[in-house]
């Protein structure tokens, strides 16, 4: 963590966690922790995001991160998401079903403050509520061959995805109502296309590489987004 976020600033906040982490054994939890850090490091680098300037609070099975003002919002919800999916596919390619890493991810934008032990303000709380929401958990559970389920706040969706500033298509998102503890509101969900890797249960080795059709969505380079998305102001 290299940046101190002043009070009452508006920033992008994202959170991720691993599906089934609590039921995994000690060794697998260690493996997942290392994999998440490696995946985020590679994905942010490939998406041309400055992870060294993020404020990252590790949670064991994931992280909650606050991004600096200079990070491009559309790139976070487009390039980063696609590169995370690509890295998850690489990690899971030769692993048995029970050892695959699958992630939930939430992205929000709004007011927060930096404290001595973490973050304060509505944005980090709402980001975590989105991450923990029943619709997102159900979406990943219902799509067992998908490696990532993403939920974004309504402001993120309306500012970036709906106007076509990303390669993620609005028609591929589903509007859901989230009611978690003190937070109630609408958000938009997207589930990564299913992986179609056949695994050998006894060895954990993949019996065949992904087909061309199953890999067709994998992102291969940065997106050039139209317009300037680096200046952020109040949205809610």
C-alpha cells in the first residue's frame, strides 16, 4: 500500500473473494491466496493499471482495494476483468474440479476515507455488500464452469457499460436487486463464459486443451476507450 487516501474523496473500489475458500483445506487455502495475488499482479499489469499505487486490504480469500484517481474507470471494468478471466483459465487449466479457483468480483465508485486500520465511508461497505450478495453467489453457483462472476454498481454500469465505453456488452448483464444488511439497491451482474476443459479426476491433469470456441472470449490486448474517463466527479 503506497498511497494515503484523504478523507471524503471519490474513488473506484473493487473487491474479490474466492468461491468455496472456507471449505478448502489449509494447503489449498495457501495455494489460493498465492494464486489470487499472482493473478491480480498479472492482470493489472496486462491491463496497464498501476497496482503499486492501489490501497489493498487483503482478506485471506481475496481483497478490498481502493484505486487512485488516475486509474481509468472503463479500463478497470473491461480490460482488468477480461485479464482476470484469462489468468484464472490458465491457473485452472490442469486442475481437477475441486481444486479450481473461481472468483466473485464487485466494483463500485463513491465516497470514502482512509483510516488507521482500513477504510471508512459508504463506498467500501457497499462494495463488500455487493460482493457478498445472494444474487452474485447464486450466479456463480449456477454456472459451475465459469471462473468469474462480476457485479457492478448501477453508477458504474450506467457510466461505462451502457454507453458502450467497454467491450463488455450491456445485453450480457442482468439487473438485480441487492439487499444485504443496511444496503439496498440495484446492481448489474455479468458471468464469464463457461470453461470447457475436460479434466482427469485421478491426476488433475487436463485431458485436452480448451477448444478454440471456448477460448474465443479471452482478451488479448488493451482496449482503446473513447473519451476521457480519468476525471471522476460525484455520480450519486
